[in-house]
C-alpha cells in the first residue's frame, strides 16, 4: 500500500511539474503585435493644409512616386484593359507562307491591311487608320506591330499562319519589382495619355502617363493617417462623464489648430472609459489607456491628418482618397493559449476572492 501511495504521489508531482512547465512556456509567449496604422491612398494631387478647412492656405501638395518607365507597346494592354499576354486572333499567310526572313518581314509590313484585319478579327480592339510599323524581333518568325500612338502587338508565325497576341504588362511590372495581384481594375483617365491600374489585392493604385518617349509608371502616394492627437491626465474624466469639456482638453485642441466650437457634442461609450466628441466636420475618440486619456481622430471625419513626408504633417480632405485599414494581427496558437490561460487565472482569482469574502462574513456572524 505504501509503495502504491508513493508511486501515486510521484505521478501526481510529475504531472504537476509538466503542467507547470507548459503553463510557464505559454505565459512567456510574445505579446500580440500592434495593429498597423491606417493609410490614405491619395488619388490626385491634393493640398496639405495647416488646419482642416478649405480657407486654410496650403503649405504643400501630395505627389505620386515615380517607379519606372516602359515601352509604349503596353498601351494595347491598357486600352483593352487586359494586362497579361493573350491570344487575340490567327490569320492565314496564304501565298506568303513560303516566304522567309526579310522577304516575309517586308510582305507583312507592306501587303497586309492591319486595320481591316483587327476590325474583322476582334470585337473591341481597333488598330487605327495610320500606317503601322512592324519591327522584326526574330526575322521571319516574330514581330512587334505598332500603331501611331505606339500600342504594340506581338505577331508570331506558326506554320502557315500568324498568331497575334497582346504583350504582357503584368510581367513587366513583375520584372520591375512591383508584382501585381490577380484582382485588378484598369480605367482610362485620358485616352491614350493617362491610365489607372487599381490592384485591389495589394491595395495599391498606379498611374501611367504617356510621356515623350516612354510610359511612365507612378505609384499613388499612401501616407500614414495620424489618428493619435494628444494625451492628458485623468483629471478631465469626471467632466467627460458629465458631458462637459475641461479647459485642459480645449487647450490641447487649440494647440493643434483645431479649436472646439460651442456646438461640440459628447457621447459616452458603453464601457464607461471612452467618449466620442463630435465637432462637425470632425470626430474625436477619447479612451482611458494605462491611466491616461488619449485622444484620437476618428476616421469618419471629413478631414484627416496625414504624414505627407518626413517633414510634412497636415490636413487633407478624406474625399481625395481611399482609406486602407490594415487587418488585425493574427495571434499564434501559443498566443491564443496564453489569452485563454490568463482568462482562466482571472476566473480562479475571482472565485477565490468570493470564497474569502464569504468566509469572513461567516466568521463575523459567528462572533
């Protein structure tokens, strides 16, 4: 019997040691990463102002970022809104099938009515009435066909016919270090001059300008939105609970050149430690965090405060761009286990506290 009890005790201690080790390992899990800041992708050149009002004089303007230049042949991709290499049509070479090398190069350039061929062979692509150019990429085998604006098409000889393809603009982006996702939208801002590629998968937009010799690719700026404004002590918390603003809070708003008006409204959050200030067209959120009242700009405001560059901070109209909020960080299995363990520990502590209170009450009554 003693041997059994000794083995049982050893087994219990062993299990407790293993459990304690696992608990320590879980509790040492790294903290969950903080959510990245929201950004405003600016779609057109926008004034950055010192105050959130159109009466405030601009002191800077947002600018798109130049990335790289491309051959004009990709105009065909942009105008057709198809960015990958794609087969458009095939056409018989007829009597030209026996021609080779430069003889075939000249025949394709001078004898074929490319405008008529595109009308007959495609539904939505028009080659244009001007005289085309045909550049031999591989004499007698492959050519680059271009119209007057520079839109290009790849022509490949296959047996007794030619196959016409769109070039691969998506591959050109990949080679220049800006890979595109598959969720893309192409729009024309100005015919044969300016286009926009919206990459919904990567939450980015590119502006493409037809320059003097090349297509120039610009990445629309995406400055950080400066939601955090300032922080104060807890002295203003009682006034907020009563729907009032202290002079301390008003001074801080004035220091940022956003003084609060007399029509300011305050609403309390359900948790009792957060409030929202509405001072049209702006909204602010106040939260009690670590013993301080921190004030943030609400993203529903008409104006947003941005970090336009390392030196420039200012206000822009929200309507000039699109807000991109980063997804919340995904906790690892160890971090999730830590959260559950902490909840369990708090629950046990509460139950122990209740038990202690009941014991003290009974002891007092017995006296």
